[in-house]
């Protein structure tokens, strides 16, 4: 099963998504007229925090995701992930769909349709190609200040970049956990994602965009604590596997 979920960044399609950070923004918008305050908080995190231009973080998040995806063997495609509705292959395909969807948003074009496998079944090549397209879109002159439609209303390009950094960081953790690999992610990316997630109330429900916060094991790494905050069950510490 490979399902690309694009609905949260293009609500007009009528498709749905689950355990999806874009879906979180949609849930917030529907849960109490928080549109302006949420946009304001997220813009504050991106623009007035440690990073005025988060594109370098986005590139690092893509490199981090590539390193983990490169380790996926075909016999691991069907492994369960902390995103309980998606196996490893479906989760990576979802991230690819997000890359292509945001690139389409920047270009003012329709997003990709769901249900298509990564071309040729090469998960790493599919991810890297989609990520390259998104980086090209983000690198357009004037992109950071340009206003785009988002799931919560209009926001600057920097907001879109921040959303992708969070998405890539969380889902890289998901894939690493599913593979039983070390989850010691880039600490700056983990810190950025944590700042965004903690900047607004998170709708928490079983089967929703975020499950209830889970306890962190004693001495858990920052990435594991972030995952627990996002509702993931944190497995026992994994030993680094050499490739």
C-alpha cells in the first residue's frame, strides 16, 4: 500500500490525511477560529527566532532524511512505523508527495494525485528528486517574503519552509525508529521542530494528526523527547548500525 496524501496542502481536492503535520494546521483552523493567531505564532517562530531564513535548515533536513531513506532495504518496505496507518514505503511516499505538493503550491499549480507508487520503486531517488524540485521552488528570488495560501490562510514563504522542516524531522525519526536505527537526529533541526510544535496547542486524539503525548524514557535524547511530545511511542534506544 502506497498512499500519497496531499489534501492538507490542497484542501479543495477533498482528500483526507492522517498522522500528518499539514493536517494539524487544518485541524487547528477548524477548532476555534485560531487562524490569525496560529499564523502569527508560526511566523514569529520562523522570523523572530534563531532563523530568519530557514532554508538552510530545510536542506539539512533533506540530507538527514536521505541518509535514513538510503538505509531502507526492500524487505523493510512493509515494516510498521510510529505513524500507525503507514508502513515504511507508504510513509516515504507521503513525504515525497508533500515535497511535490509544496513545490506545486509555490508554482501555483495543482498538487499531485494520491495513490501512485514512487517511480521505479526507488524510494531514495524518488525522495531526492522531489526534494530537489522543492528546493528549487524555495530558492526563487523573493520567495521568503512572497505570500502564499496555506491551510490556515495566507502566510509568507518562510512559513512553508518551516512546515517542511518540521515534517521532515518528525518523519525521519519515524523511519529511523521503524528500521531500528539510531535516532540521534540533527539537534538544531530537533530544536526548531520542537519550537514550532510547542508554539500552538496541538489537537490530540487517537487516529488524529497527533496522538496524546507519550512519556519519554529516562535519559531520552532530544529527538526521542520530541517524538514523544508528538504522540509517538518511543522504542528502546537503538544502537548505531554501520552501513
